[in-house]
C-alpha cells in the first residue's frame, strides 16, 4: 500500500526492525549468528562477505513475507533487505542504511577486506551527502512515481533532477562523491542510477532526462555482477498494479552495464581489486 499526504506527496514508512549486529560475542546480536541477509549486495561484494544470494536453507521459506510472519504478527510491509538471526529466529534489521554499515564494520573480524566504506574522518560529510541523495534521488524517484497530485509530482521531479545535476557537478571533477575514496554514498547512489533508465524513466515518469545523458554518472564495474536487470524490471513493473495494471514489462532500453567509461581519469585511492 502506498501512502500519500493530503497534498498528494509520497510518504515513506519507517523500517520496523532497527536492531544492530556487533562484533562483541556478548551482544544481543553477535556477528557470527546472522547468516540470512537479502540484498545490500554491493557492500557484500566490496567488503568480501559473500558475493551472491542463495536460496534460504535456514528456514526453508520461499518468500520474504514468510520471514516477517515467522517472527511477528504485527501488520507491516514486507520489505528487503532483511537481516535474519538464526539463533533468535527473528529479523535483526530491515533498514538498508543500517545493514550497509553493519556489513561494513561488524563482520571485519570474519573477512579479510581492508575497505572501509564509512571511515571516521569522512563520516560527517558522508552523512550530509547521504541525506540529500536519499531525499532528492533515492526516495525522490518514488516521490515522483507515487505522487497522487500534479503539484506533488512537479515538486518531486524538480528536486530529483536538481539532485542529479548536483551529483553530476561533483563527479565532473572527482572519481567519487568523497573525492578519491569509494564510500557508502557512492553505493547508495549507484542503486538508483542503475535502475533509472530501465525502470524509473518510464514507470515513475522521471522522463525529463536519462542517466546516459549525464557524462559523469556511469557505472562502477566492480559491482555490476550484483545487478539482475530482468529481475529488477519484473519486480517494478509487476508489483505496482496501480501504475501498471497489466504488468507489461518494456523491452528496452537494455543498457550495457559493462560499457567502457572514462572515470579512471580521476584517481581512486581504495577501489576494490577485481
């Protein structure tokens, strides 16, 4: 169910589960106990935790909905990602921002990755950039697509493309949003950019401009393996029946995720080695 305000603006619901995994074995949710996690693939690949999702061999359920119903009888949205604790048989977190940071730090004693996507000296700046990228771009596309009044849509579209222009200006002079270091901000942005031309441009009416028209908003080759575009398109075009009542999936534009780019013209201090 999509919630909108009386002005017709999309209202994003807060995540229900906001617990935290810690490296401390005495913590409520120690890192070694959680093995079921859905999505947040980019951070998993970059930090070397695990590369691909596998079928659920823990609870033997087929749908994410089943996990929610296993641990709670409260009516809530069934969203991903989900981080599952096999000991307590419950969802640790379904908030992607929290899971990204847990994968970045809470499992460092179990994996050999030296990559830190949320370094101490950049945290204030990362939080600042994350805030406007989420509001204007990540959530901005949903504000466009789920707006129920013209004025709300017009405002959302204006903010979305102002945000994209802002990102384009930043990346015209540096490799990443934080300069020469890859951080969680780049991965959060990537998740929206990779879906933009194939889905949001049509499905959410964000058709003022395609991402391919922005010279500096190109893909990060190291994480393209996390993208299954057919799955993404089937999900969006099939899930929102109020926007696409017959579930028709467009055939294009079939962007080349491995197309060459010139981002290497800028230095990169911590790009993961393929």
